[in-house]
């Protein structure tokens, strides 16, 4: 029987909390690890067996991954030529007429470590010629020799390492983009609401309410409004800045996050 007393109560793969009822314990490199589900344990085992365990060192510590998404069913349908014509780009060179290119939407990509894992893993698959992952749009472009491999095998391989891939088409892209845009719109709306209220508070303070109890009251109201605005509306910038700095990559998120954080910290200092 495995000794689980020394194990953390968090999934080794996705870092989510694990309850006693659903916990899965599996030996990884002769060491017992705890997982939240069989999906996470299988994906982790596949990653280590493929020699790609560097993925876990490359994943930002603050990046909480989701458990592996549900895989597509009946992937062999994509191997039928009539269905492939909707998605596939074939080479115009007669000598390379078996080389085909496919765009995939990939669910489960979180960070640059995911990009590294997908590209390294597919590079070892028979018949794969080229792999490109777009982290921002969660898309994968893969070129392969159709005489040596099939679309279904590529999709199944991605599923084995924790990613659900769907051949790209405008309808699925539209739904994915709408979901992202809705999240950004909510963040912008909350930021606009807070901005307007903070503007009125500033006008009140500059108009003479900067003495006694009114000054303290307005400052604390501003603090209550500014805190969730920074953490919610500014979260994409804070997250992007942290990831960039973690990998020594100065992105545009870094100066934006620094400016917002320093301004907020100074305002808190003045309020306190």
C-alpha cells in the first residue's frame, strides 16, 4: 500500500486541489505522485515516457492548468478524403503530393511550456514535417506525409499529452473568438465603471472635499474600487507580465503592469 501522508493535496499535473474521494496515485520515476483524475495521471505518464518531463520545469509556478479536456470522438472520420477537402491544404509540387497541411484549434494551451511540449512531441512523430503553434490564438499548423501518418493519429497523439485538437473551420473559430471577446468586454466594462466613479471622487477631492472625514471616506471608496479593477480588469496584463519575466522575455505587458501596480501601490500608501 502506498504511503500518501507526505504527498501534497494538489494534482501533480494541473495543481488543482484533490479530494480524497477522487484522488489517483501513480508512480512517476519511482516516486508516488497524486493526481486529481485518471486523465491527468495518464497525460503525465505519457509526458515522462516520451522524455518530455522538462515541460513541468518550463511551466510558470503560478500557471494553474486545467485537467485534460475531453477528446474528440470518431477522429478517423477526418482521414476520409471527402471530409479532408474542407480543411486540408495539399502541396502543389507533384513530388510532394503526399505532403498535407492542417490548421487545428487546440484546447488546453496555457503558456509557452505548452507550445514547447506540443512542438517537441509532434517532432518525434513519424511523417511529421513541420509544426507551428500560435499561443495567442491557440492554433496549430502541422504538415505531414499522408502516406506515413493520418490526421486521426495526430489528433490522438495530442490527446495523449493533454490537448484536444479540432480541425480549424470558420464556425468553430467564431464561437471561440466570441467567448474570448465576451471576457474582454466584461473586463473593459468593469474598468469603465470604476474609472467613472474614481473620476467623480477625484473631482470631489479637488473641489474642496479634501479635509477631515470626507477626505478619508473618499480615499477608502477609491481603494475599494481600484483593488478589484486592478486584479480583474488588469489580470491579463499582470499574468502576461509575470510569464514574460519568468522566461526573461520583456513583452508589452511588462511596462503596462508595472505602471498600474506602482500607481496602485502609491495610492494605497497615501490612503494608509
